[in-house]
C-alpha cells in the first residue's frame, strides 16, 4: 500500500497526464462516499477519463452495486454511517471481491493504515485531496494491477514450459492457405474455435495466429496443456485458490485476451461442466467466491483425439462439444503440404544454427526431395527435431542425405526430374484436371496434389 499519496504534488505536465489517461481509459470505477459533494466531484473528474463511473452513498448500496456489476477499482470513504469503509472491505474480501481499492480518509493515523493494508486496500489518500493526487493514485493502482497480472501469467507460462511454442504460421500450400482464410474470418468474432489435427501440425501456432489477428492481440494469450497438469492443479490454475486474493486464476487474469486449452479431451468431467457454464454465462465465481465476476475472454480449443469416440466413451461431454464446435479448423498434416517443407526447413535451419552456434547444413535438392517423400508421422514437430538433431551431429541421416556416390545422387535427381516432366505433361494433356490425370497415371488424386504442391504448380 502506498501512503505517499498524502503528500501534495505538483500538477502533472501534459505527457504525464496523457500517460494517466491511457492507464485509466478502460477502467470501471465505483465511488463509495456518503457526501454528495465528494461523489459529484469525483464523477465530474473521472467520467471523461474512464470507461464507467458509478456511485454509492453507503456500504449497503455499494454491496448492491457489486452484486449487479463488476468494477475494476473502488474509491472508498472510510467514515460512513452504518458501516465503516474498512469493515465493509473486509466483509467483501471474504465473499470474493478482487477489485483494487483506494481508501479515502481524513484520518491518516498508523492504526488506520495498518488495518487498510490488512484488509487489502491498494492505496490511501488523505482528504481533502487535489485532482492530480487521486488521478495519480488510480494510475499507480492500475499499473500495479497490470504488472501483477503479467507476473502471474509469466510465472504460469514458465512453469508450463510454453515459451518455446511461440511462432507463426508458415507456408503457402493450399491447406495452409485455407486455414489462414478461416482464421481471417473468425478473428474479429468472440466465437470459440476448435483446432483439430494430428500431433505436431501446429495447432497452438495457428491459435496464436488467430489471437494476433484479433482485436485482443495486445492482451494475454494463455496456453494450457490439459494433459500435462493434474486435475487438482488444473482446477486451481483455471478458477483460482479459494480465499486467496491475487490468486483468482487464469480465467480472471487472462480477461480481455485468449485462453487456449490444448488436449481439451483430457479435461476431467467436473472441470468440463464448470467450463461449460463459464462459456455459456460469460461469468465466473473465482476460487469458490460468493459473487460472480463477468468475463471478457476468447476460448480456443485443440485436440488430436477423436472427439466422437471420446463422447461415445463418456470421456467428453456432448453439450460442451456442441458449445465449442462452432468453428472447426482442421490442421493439415505435413505430408499433405510438402510444398511448405523447404520454407519450414530453412526457417528451422536458420533458427537452430544461430542458437547452437554452428554452420547451417546445406538443404540440397536431394535432401528436400527425400524430405518430400518422407511420411512425417510427427509432422512439423518431427521436421523441427530432425533439423536440430542433424545440426548437432553435423549431417543429415542417410534416408535424407541419400547415398554418397555422385553417380547415384545424379540418378536420383534425374529420376526426380523425369517424374516431374511426366506428371506435368499428363496434367497438361488433361487441361489441368488433376482427377483425370491421376486416373491416367494410376495414382490417387492426393498424390497429384502433393506433387503439385511440392513443385508450386
């Protein structure tokens, strides 16, 4: 708690005032004071600067306001008829009140300061105060709140080892272009998005891309791997620790941003039920609190499991599935987007050669051709691991590097060129009709699509 706000300060200059206005622009404030003059003064001061300002003349009226709406900050008079501000605050903290509170009092004795700190007041201003004093106190509170939230989310991400997952959606193959178009349409909407596909296809990267495309890009993106956390810890991470101020959970701390639940099929059934209610109501009761808090949150989900089978087995709730299965994005496996392999390989090669401090390995035509023929059961993650491992060992495995003889290398490359000429000539004869070309060549349509993607045709 900061008691320095009691000391008069000079009027802020234009730059400082602009910084304060930015900090409180989106803040909703409740003013609790029994003096009409003080309430009117604070409304006139704050209304042009804040998102919303409301007033209450007593502790009883303030409680009714909080039952109806959420506020980011409360300006609380201590001496009021019926119940003091500090007694009211102590009572509200017990039932689940997490907003910042600035105590306004005419008596700045040590006992009041100690009690204010004990019940969770964020700051302390002495009446009478000037406009810049209360504005500075509000600014300090909101900056500290922002830093606490960032610290909470960073600690979670470090504990969950999610920092390595950052990246961007790479490639121009038809499958990836289709994903991009869907993300562009979904980005402005608050609708939940479900990413499906094999392990390693880049579902989290796509989710981060969706977040970056949206108006929430400057707010938190919070990834949770539901399969890597115990049910008890997962519940505490999401909904908070009961009765612990500042530990309201990721659903509250991620407000305004995007919550990404990976391996969603692994969510325990009780948490599925609680999450369904949160998504439907747009409200949460943090840490078992008595009062609900409204949420402004985008939910994004991912799984590599068969959700239909999980519902049949009773492991996944059908009502939750229908609530999250509004926009589904199927991430294509790497074997269906071989045209992107070169760009991905070059990206990983540059990244890991810098990190490891070694010279990059040459991505020859032969290496790329062998990569294009490979099945990639682990998809992009497997390609990433292959590049890193090859850099450490100083060479590609034999199945990618091929045989060392120059004649054999030349034969492989000639075979590749012959295959390309033959398929493209048949395609030209069919007027570009890939289905007909596949029929004449005696191969599947998917094989033709894969070859064309590899050759950027």
